[in-house]
C-alpha cells in the first residue's frame, strides 16, 4: 500500500540525519514513539514530537530507556507502528525489551545514533562500535535486522525500509546511524505519499476460536492479531507453543527458537542489501557501511590512482550479513579491507566468511571522528604488496 | 457488553464455576502453591469483570515476572506476560497505542515496586489511564524467598537470614504521594470489599492503584514461623484495620503489625491523554489531530 499523506512532508529539504530519520518514521506510518533524551539522537524525537500532534501520533518521553522500549513493544501490539530512538548507553538498557520484542515477534523499530563508547564515552562524537551489540546484545538466540545509512537521504529512506522489514518479519529492526550522519545536514528529497511503498501489517483472517498466535504459516512468520480485536490471545517472553502458552521443555524450546532464527535466516537472501562496485577482477575489496562508506570511497580513489584494482562493497543492510557474496568474493580477491569506527566488529564477519581464502584487514578508528582517507588507501596498498 | 460476548471462545460452561469463562481453563491447574493468596485475588478480579460487564474484547491484562506475574497467563483476555518490572511501561504503550482499551496491570510487589519502581512512580505522576493491581506478599516468591522492598523490618527472608534491617516501602503512600487519583488496600481475606473496589476501579479513570496483601505460606510464613496460609488469614482477620480516607502516612506495615486497609484516595483528575488533548487543542487549535480510539494504525 501507499504511505498515509498525513505523515509525508513531500518536497526538497535541507535536513540533518536525525530530522530525516524522524521524517522517514512519520512517512512510514509510525504513530507511536516513546523515548528518553540522549545525545546525539534526541533531535529525532524533537522533530517527531513537534509534528506528531498534527497527524494523530502520540509521543511520550518515558522515565528511562527500559520503559521506552517496553512501551514501544506494548504499543506495537495494538497495530500502531512504533519506534524508539537512542544512542549507546540507552541501547544497552533497551536490550532487555528488545529480547522481549524478538521473543513475542513484535514489529517495531529502534534507531541507534551511535557515539563513541564504552560507557558514557563520547556523547557528541561519532562511533560505530555498537554493531555487534545490535547483533548479539540481548541474551539468547535471535536474528535481528539492521540497516546503516550513510547520509540524511538514506536516514529517511532506510527508516521507511526498517518499518517495512519489521512488518514483514515481525522483528525489532535497528537503524544503526552514527553521530556524523545524525548531525550532518544535506539535501533530502521526500517523495509524494503515493510514491512511498508501505508494507501494512498482515492481520489474521481466522476467527478467534481458530487463531493460533504462533502458528508457522509456511514462511515461519505467524499472523498477527491486534489487542482489542476480540482474539483474547496470550503472549509471553517465556518459551511458548503455538498458542502462546509457556511450555518448559527442550522440544518446545527447539521449535520456538529455531523458527525465530529460520524466519530470518531462510529469507536472508531477500533481506541482505548492499551496493557493489568494480569487484570484477579486483585484488582488494573494501567493505564498509554508514559514514565510513563515504570516507572509504575517497580511500579507494586514492589507491586506484596508484594502480591498485580495488572494488567496493557498501552494506545498506548490515544484519543479516551478506555471507554468500563475501564467500564468493573471497575465492577471487587477495584481501578485504574493512574500515570501521571501532576496533574490529564487522571485520569479524568478513574474516569468518573469507575463512582464510582471502585476508580480512581491519582499519580501526576508536571513535570521535571519521577515518583519514589515507589510512584506508595505505591499508589497500599494504594488502597487495 | 453482553454476556454472550463474555462467554465467547471458551469451552467451559459458566455453570462449572462462575468465573470459568474469564479464565484459560486449558491452562489449569495453575502453578500457585496451596494457600497462596493470588488465586483468591484473581477470583475477585474476575467477579468484578463480570459485575461491571466491561467489554472483555477491549480489555487487556499485563503482568511482569514472578508469582503474581503469572496472572495474565490465566486470564481469558488479551494477555501479556512481559519482562521483569516492565508491565507498567508495556501497558502504557498498549493504552496509548489504542486508547479505547481498558488496560490492567496485575503483578507483584517485587516486580512493580522493586525492579519496576521507577515506572510505578512515573505512571502515577503522569496519571496514565491504567488499573494497577499490586499483590504484596512481602517477599520474592518465585525465586525462593529473597528480601523484597516490602519486607517488614525484622522479618526473615532467604537473603536477610538474620532479619530484615531495611525500611520497606509504604506502597499506598508512595502511589498517593505521586499523584494516583485512586488508591486502596485490602488483604485477600476481604474478598467482598476487594471485589467491590476492583469493580469501582474498573469504571474509574486514571492511574488506579490497588495493593492487596496476600499470604505466601511456602516462603514468607515458613521463614518467619507464622504457620500456614490459614494462620495468616486469621492474622489478617485480627489485625486488619479498615479506615477509609486514612492518611496514607499512617499505612506503614510493620512485622506482624496491624494492616491499615480501605480506600484512601478517590479523586477526579485528568489523565495523561486528557491533559494532552486539552493542551494541544488549546495550543494548536484545529491543527491538532488526536489519535483515534482504535489506534494510529495504518491499514489498507
């Protein structure tokens, strides 16, 4: 279906990434946001709290991030599209109810405008060190979906994608921004509502007596019933059967958890998304995401000038990771160079998929800024020596 | 709300037990210990649902974790068994996401006032429109009898083996001082009064807080050599003092001391949503578009 025009600010704008992300959420049909102030993400909810009253949306500033995430999961069960926004320290607190969202199979969106860490770290400066937290942050086995925009335009576009993916797979979806993109102001084109594709929630058509909240419907994604529609369903964070009733057994745990994993793993080819440039005949491939992808581009150009055959992979969806493509490329290239604003996170995935067939060279940055393009080009040159 | 709708989707005849239509009979037997008070409170709540004839299709129940945290799982309503301490913010999202819902939080003292204490005070402060039923058995039951924020001074728990030396919460005072417009306390001996209070609270609005003192014979009574659940009920009979409208500062609970019961607060006060609507109507005029009662959901 097409977007609700009430939330779409059609036009050409000059926006920072945080505002663009907020606009993306409203365009996607988000009408409930719970949040707690945290730099450098707060402008997202400031934008939303200013515009929500004019489109039937409700924003509430909760007492902390534990409450924000709990409220978002609760609201999502009414069918109202819901989101929260935070940065590292708040993301840590949200992990508890992100796990609940995964276990209850709740469509919702969590934006993390990453800053330097650990702990309070660098509140006003860039980081990309929460990438593995997005993957593994809450306890237990589950499969998240995460996207990483590199510009305000992508912050808008990817936030809409995040809502659509959340609806399609019934999982919390992460928008892994960073301070640099969040506070960078650029041109953002917001198309007319009729040009924005929205995935509506698939409600069950079964009558209440026949509906099973966690029945595997072939594609492993159960059908949804909203609270208040007469289904009188039960859902829990405990291991549960198809009725949503707790069952403490190895068999039920196996069935429950494997379906949670398979609904994403089985569709990974459809979910993964990346831009690939000039990898044919390349000796080195640079893999990057978010703001670092823009700096990496400069590093690649510098290395090319020195005659190195360099290809580029820029992740748009970071989780699930494009394992298949990296495995294929690892048979052809000498090495992957992975610049990221952390001390080695996504590079571990590259290394795992390359499995010794090609090198995986990290270009680290502890946070607080972006890479010097020369640090990337010299890593590329080093890889072909 | 008709009785036909109330008995939908259940294969248990009301004649088997008057509250059977309100329960998930396919989940019986429940997990609570013999002489635990929670079942009695569930019975009173279900009776209140029956009496008030609220629309059960639009009624949600949310629990956290713990013994009382299992209540949502036994009620034949839209039921959410959430994370430890987060029932109130989860319920806040439900209520704000679909304003027409009647949302009840039903959980324990450790869940709502220990790990979830921050949410309790803020929901009361904001006057979020939810009914909050807190079952207080003075101890963490599910995990084996550890000290709770409600354990009376000198009472023993598994983590205060020489007796508790911390000051407990006076929960009705906490809720009242944070602004809850409806505050009451009963023990689970007071089944008729408790049912009446539940029924009244179901038809009120705002953050309605009802504390129910309940016996835990397996842990609290055993660790403190207080006898059986029946002995505790006898204790409530002899030591509960009913004083409607009492100053909640007087409602502290000491070890094996009197338990002040009654309805302490019952005032009219605009809810979070009413304040929001009023404020935006005033400041934004015609530009204000409130969320629809059925929620802000977008569909084809």
